[in-house]
């Protein structure tokens, strides 16, 4: 990664933390930077694999993920396999359900569907039932189908 991008990435991570009123720590910055580069929700184990060699232990990474989730910076998603997956919250979706996810029932690949939004009419009828926190679609991905 070019040095300039790395510095910009760290500055951005610090800004995200400052806006949420969280103290900047090396572990928090590392977790946010990791999530910024992720293309789909990741498990604690996925993140730990990369951050442990940087000197952070599993418990620290987990605690920081929980702190970030509590502060609303990170969403925790459970896609039916009883594993929590974490991703940065879309700023454009503040106060609404996050983007839907597509899960391949063959290979387990999770894809973010950023461009799919819940139509306003559906949101209204769903609100009678409850508050949607997760929209999940299942099927066969292009590679498996
Ligand atoms: Zn698949
Ligand atoms: Zn996603």
C-alpha cells in the first residue's frame, strides 16, 4: 500500500473515532482500517488472523469490535450460521436498516448488496410487525449456480 494512502487511511479512522467520541487507540484504529478495506462482513476470526501478527491479541480485537458496535460505528450481523459478522456502518444508511446481504447456501460467501434499498411502502408495512435490523437473501452465487 502506498505510504500516502496509509496516512490518509489512519487519519480517516481517527476522524471516525473522534466523531463517535471514542478515544483513538492503536487497536481501534487497526480494527477500523481492517474493516475499511473489507468488501463483505467479516468474523472476529477473519480480523484476528491479520491483526494478531501486528501485535494485537484476540481478546483485545473482540473487545474493540464490541466497543465499536456499541458506539454505532460497526454493525453486528448474524446470517443464520450463528457467527457474528462485523462491518462498518454505511453512513448513508444512518438510522435505517443496513443494506441487505446475499448468502450463498453452497459456499457460504456473503455479499453486500449496497445498491438495494427497502422501498418506503415495504418499510411502512413492516413497521406494523416490528423493527427490521437485518435483510437477508439466500441462494446460489454466480460461481456456484
Ligand atoms: Zn457460492
Ligand atoms: Zn454488508
